[in-house]
């Protein structure tokens, strides 16, 4: 396949979309990275493109000429139930019209409460929350579009993100800067339960691999995720590396704390079960199928602390 017919279009320039664009360019693909503003420096080998993909016109312009479209768009937490279905309609129609395959970055929300059971791709979709049901409905539509022959679709599900550039995560901007400066480090729920986190570059590698392997289409895959540790074990790893005890504040129930303001926590409350039962992701299927190995969590913590140290120095 020539480069002219190999355009990879990444929708969404947050941490996942940007990491994916970098990974695709590293693999030698021509890459277009799309968000509403196209502001900031483009990564090497990546073209920036401004479009609002929640509109049919914006989505069509964004994906024109694409061989593969990667949907990594997210919106403010309080807007998701209203806006994400609209984005799906525009992106599905645009990818279909372009004759492109569609790779969707997905969440664990459709599974709902698992009572601590290990999550595999065969786990039932038992979501009862508004956002969980919305995500499950979107996923059912994606898979139906594939089954109906409208276009080829594949879903890659990730646990909570961790890694460089990941700010809006429960293991992100509320934790690492405070750990480095002696501030209050929040930890949600029962910190002695295992909780999976997916390294942001493993998100990118998994999605890029699905984009390169059409034989995986028509189903859900779990993106490469390191074996789960408890939140307490992860924070102990952080503590060891910063060389001082963390000023830890356990937040046992949903309430505003630090950067997690009242607007966010009011929306997040229904999802707080993720911190009161174990969240364990099994990604062995994609690892075996495509030879992927998740980044060790110890190395992820090292790289994330180093990035946040530079981030704090620059801000």
C-alpha cells in the first residue's frame, strides 16, 4: 500500500490521540491529527487539522482521504452523555463515506460493576449508570455498523490512563505534582483494592496495532495493560522514588477535593464504584494475538515522575 493511500487520521489531540499520532508517525504512516483548534506544535511527521467532528461537515472534512480513522475524542465529563452520541453519528457517517476503517478508543464503563471479577473481552455488559449505559449503547452501534457491512470497526478498551501528559486521571495531575512538592495526594475509595492502569503509550501502541491489522475488526480488544496492583502499592512506589512519605488523603466517598471540583465530582459520583471494588483488566488476548507486551508499571512510574518534574519546572 502506498503512502498516498495510507493516511491515518486521529480524531482528538488529548494525551491518547497525541501519543497515538506520534506512534503512527514512528511506524512510518502519514498522520493527520484533528481537534477543534489545531493549536500547538505538531509532533514530527504529523499534520495538524482543525475541525469540529461533532458536526457532519467537520467530521467529513477531518477524515477526507483516510485509510484508517482513530476516534480518540472525549469531552468534558458533564457533557459526555449529551455530546458523545452526536460525535459518534458524525464520525460513523464520515468514516463510512470515506471508505475508511474505524478504530475506537473505548472505556471499561460498559461492564458496569463487576464485584471485583477480572474483566476480559467476554465479560457481560452490565452498566447501570448513565455514562456506562451511554458507552454501552455507543459500542453496540459501532459493532452493529460493522456487522451490517457499513464499514469496518474495531474497539480498543483501556483502563484509567497513566503516563506523561496524562493530567485528568485519578493517577495523574492530582497525584504526581503533589507527590513531588509535598502537597496533599488524594487517593479515592479503598486503596487496598487492585486497580488497573493503562500506560498512555501502550494505549497508542495497541490502537496503532489494531489499525494495522484488519483481521481484528468487528470486536472489542483490551489494550495492553500491566498486571494490576493496589492503589496503596502504586503510591508506595511513588513514595520510594520521591524519597519522602506522601501526604496522603484518602477520599472514601465522592466529594470535591483539590482539582476534582464539585461539577466533576457530581458527575463522577455514579462511577465511584470503580474505587470501591477491584478493577482488574486482562489484556492477554491482544498480547497473544499481536505480540504486544505492556510497559512495566515500575518503569511507567519512573517516566511519569520525570515528566511531571519537567512539567512543574516549566510551569
